[in-house]
C-alpha cells in the first residue's frame, strides 16, 4: 500500500520521501494557521456566528487542501482567501447592505461559474496565455510580497505617514524574537537542514514562551456550531437582486490571485514542464472551484490557494502529500483551535520573510537586457508588493507586455488570449475606480 501511494504521488520522480512531505505539510499549516482566527473575526462582523464561521473555516481548508493534494497532486493548500473575506464583509454586507446569506449565494454562483470555466478549458487557456518570461517575475514579486507581510507582522517595519514605512521598535521583545527567528532559520538554511522553517518557527515560539511573550487563552468550540451557517445561503436572493458586481469581484479577484499563486509556487517547486505548461492544470482548478462551492455551502467566503504554500515547498514539499497533511491538520484544529492560536506572529513571520528570500532568487532567470521582457517583469516584480495585490502586479506586467509586443510589431507571435487578458485587466481597473 505504501509503495503504491509513493508511485501515485511520484516520490521517486520528485526526489522526496514521507518525512520531507509531512514536515512540509506541517510547515505550511503553521504559516497559514492564522486564518483559523482571522477569517472568523472578519466574517463575524456581518452577523455570522463566530463559532460557526470558525468551524466552516477549518472544514473548508481541510476539504480544499486534501482535495488538491489527492486529486491534483500539488503541494498547494487552500483556505478562505484574505482580501475576499474583507470584500465580503465591508463592501458587500456592510457597504451594500446585503444580508450575509445573500452574499454567500453570490459566492456559490461564482464557484459554479468557476467550475464551468474549468470544464470548458477557459481558465487553463488564461494561464497558458501568460508569457513564461513573466513566471519568474510573478514568483519574485510574490516573494517580496510575503516578505513584506512577514516584516510587518514581526513589527520590524511599521506604517509611517511621512515615508510610508519605517523601522519598527527594535527594543520590542516581539521584534527581537522575530529577528532571532530569522537568524535561526537562515543558519539552518545555510547548513541545508530540510526542516529549517519548522524548526525556526517552533524554536522561536519556545523562546517566546520562556520570555513570557506567548499568551494562551483556552476556550471551547463545538464543531456542531456550523449548523448556524451551513446551507443558509440565499441563491435565489442573489439571483433576484443586481448581484453582477458581487459575483464579478469574487470571480475576478480569485481567478487572478489564484493564477499568480499557482505560477509562483509551481515555479519555486520546479513543477512546471519543459514547455512552460503546468501539468494537471484542470485538476488544480477543479479542486479550487469545488472548494469555493463547498465553502459557500458551509458558510464562508471564497476559498482559494494560499501563497503560504511556498513555505512548505521551501521545506522540501513537492507532492500532494504536503497539501493533504496540511488539510488533516486543519481538521484536527477543529478540536484544538485554542492551542493553534498560541502561535504568535513573531514566530511565523520569520518563515514568511525567509521564504520570500528564496522565491526572489528566481528573478535571475529573467533576461534583463531584453527591454520588452525586463520592463514588464520589473513592473510585475514591484507591483505585487507595493499594491499589496498579486492580481494587480500581474496586470501591470501583462498589460505592459501586450503593449510592447504590439508596438514592436510582434502581436501575431502571441496568442490572442494574451490580449484578451490585457483588456480584462484594463476593465478591472476601470471597474475598480468607476
């Protein structure tokens, strides 16, 4: 049985083993476990019961990650997406005064459209239309993005009205602990320790406990609380009102954030084929779309791939076993959520920062002397972290690439879908600021 599983997941082909894959899954889970608490905190402001959303978050992350690992055999973990949950709460429910049940109906409809686009091969064509020259730029841009998130979470950089950002309080215990974590992981990386990320996170948390910087507030949670949100979506209400804008945003943002994450993680894991295509792409998109549908039925916003999956890839994860382990831990978290909540940001931030450093290394593949490639690549690279959006940074690069191809008389050398994507991205900017 064990050998059959190893053949199915391609352990020999990817040069991996059970120990590495399990450690990678645990690492991914640790770096994205914050969603168990952040997502319910945001969605509960709509009036949705906190306990119900917490349960739905864990179950959907478990379902999506396990499905992705088992069906598509990729180390991609899924969970309710950050950004889309804020849009769900603050724009749709609070801003547009739409009941949360109706908003869930809109999420369901966007998931169904995702499934149809996947079955029709349209999403696969959109990914294929992204020039392979931009793949490394997307990966590098996301590396800078998650490093920025890690630096902010650690308190090493803080907002500043005069300079946008500035150095944080270097005397703060949490900042010093985060710096310790960065140095610990860096040393382990230099010595090529496969579990460097996991050891760094746990070691930093242990030191934080010894310094009395970790505060555990135990609480109870009943998984049956999900009954307050499960199957409470109002599809008829979403169809009956002018829900086009809601569905469009849920669909559009998730579509291109997912593409950016997918390209970045597969590039970092060396899982892109020699012809620059991503194997089993239809299975990846099916798992993503199915998870969004299940999420809306359970009672949470759009479920999508998480860039924190790159931390598991950095720990050596190369197959779906990594995602399955992450999913199983999300299921276990249903019953030990208070313990998971003890993971402080100063412990997980170093992993994000160092993963960012590893992902940026890929920009060396970009031909910086060729301006028609280097300019779109640069705009992608800086656009993702500076706009705090994977989709926006990708749009900068893709639009500029399309314009330069047309300007140089090379339009016919690119697939027409590239120009369709450029037009859609322009429409996105118009829509956003209308």
